[in-house]
């Protein structure tokens, strides 16, 4: 860990760790991409920053997954889960070797349409479309659909598009896809294969479901929601020959009815996107979205230290 990180965190992280241990809290992180390739539209976390984090976590936390957590209820260290959503190929090629270097486990939440059809999922496909067209065409798209009027900034444009995308119902999304997307947009992002997912499972990491198509739950009808949950669980169990009991809701879009449905079909560990810790023993798991290339900012955010600094 860099000297700057140590200087900034030293007055705070011991208190935070004691705070977590005393309250029997689980800290759960949510990552997506780990890559040294800069993408101005959807920036990934750089591998050297992820390694800094893993080194820190291996020293100060007991990192578990939901299959192993009961073994560490009396751990002297506070408990942490490191989760990854979507199953991008860079998890397998970049993140996994770093996790193994520090003997850390993880939870990989898979969008099952990706290994089934050897393509990426719908939101990422639109991002690939934006990368393919020029800036003026992106601006024209944003103005036409009333979600972006500023000077073009790729990351800000994608954030604005995501808010727009989350407001749409499935038929509207499907119509947009038919109007704009091409086969090359679906193939432009590399996702993990079933063989790679099986290997990750065999190495002792937990595999969770992340819907079949990665539509945001709020965009779907009840029967469509049931399909997304049940089919993703079914496909994972067919391919891996293990029970699947963890489910990550896409994009922090869910309500009590959705959570109850997931629990009723055996997806007892529901991963929710709220930046706070979870009481150990609860099956509704709050996660910190770990995003950005500032190690200091990410560590502070991930450990909840920002709340201590505001006191």
C-alpha cells in the first residue's frame, strides 16, 4: 500500500475494524471490471489498485463467501465478502489471479445469457454502440431521448444513459435495441464462458445468479421477473451441478416483493446495492459499489470510513 494511503488511513482504519467487530457487521463489496485498458465510457478499476485493496483486505479482514461464512462466525477479524457482478472476462484473466495471490475468495454473479449465447448483455451492448458511433451521434441520441444536453463527456453520457435506461420498460428497451444495435455491438465485450465459470467454482469461489438477461427488475412484468430469477438459477445449476442460493439484483432496482420472490425459490442470499454494512446472519446483504481509480477514495468508500470522517 502506498505511503499516502497509509498516512491518510492510519488514524481511522483501526477504529473502523474494531467498530465492525464489535457490531458483528459484514462488509460486502461489489466490483465489475478490473483492467489496465482505459475505457472513457465505462472506466474499470486498474489491476494495481485492486491488488492494493486485496493486500489490505487480506491483512485486516477475514474474506469469506456465503458458502464459507458460518465457519468464521468467531473470527478475530471483521468479515468481508468480495463480489463481482456480470462475469466479464477480466474477472477470470485479471482479478482471479490477484485474489489467488492473497488467498482470497469471492462471489461471482453471472448473467446467464452471456455464456449461453456467447455475447454480452443489453446495457453493455448499448455502451458498445455508443463507442462505435461518433460524439455528435451520441449527443444527437441523448437529445432525441431527452437525457443528455451537455458537452460530450463519455463517462457522464453513459451515466445519464443508465438513468434513462433504468426508467424504460422492457418493450421500450427491446424496440431501441432493434432500432440501433448491430450484431457487432453484442460481441464487442468479452464475457466468461461456461468452462471458465466452472473452473472458478471448482477453485472454491461462490457462483451467484444475476438474472438471465440483466434487464432492470423495475422494467419487467411479474411473470418476466419470475423468469429472470428462476431461469438464471436453473441454468447455473444445470451447468455447475450445484445448488445456487445467492442472487444479485441488477442496478439496485428491487422492492420487497422482488426480494420475497427470490427467497421463495431458494435464492436466500439477496445482494442489494446500498452503501452500508450488514448484520451477520441476515440474508439481505447490503453492498458497497466499489468504482473508480482512486485507491484512497475507494478504500474510504469501501470501508465506510467516509461516514467516520463526517462525524
